[in-house]
C-alpha cells in the first residue's frame, strides 16, 4: 500500500513531521528514567514512531503528547510486578 505523502511535501516532509517530536520524547524520558522498567527506546520511542506515523497518515486529530502518555501508561502496565 502506498500512502499519499504530498500533504507533507513528500517522504522527507513526512519523516520530518514524525521526528520533530524527538525532543518531547527525550524530555519525557528524562523525567521518568527511574520509574520505567522497560527499554525506553524499544518500548516507547519505537512504538510512538509507528503509532504517530499512522496518526499522520490517517489525518487523525490525536495530539502527540496524549499519544505518548497513553503509550507510557500502557507499557508501564506491562512491567508492573516484573522483578528488576
């Protein structure tokens, strides 16, 4: 399936729109490094990238911050009760 990326100015515009949230992810990670039991880059960052790309492609009205917080809550639930 090929997506129409013209509204982003093409592929590079789409990638730029997706990665512009990297500072938000970094700041959020800095605030909770001791509280997160998973692997931030795999569990949160990678998942955020996939899901945010889908939001962009589907022109959903979801905010990046809300999506990130939902992912963090969901991923933390997976790690509850898992010994360090």
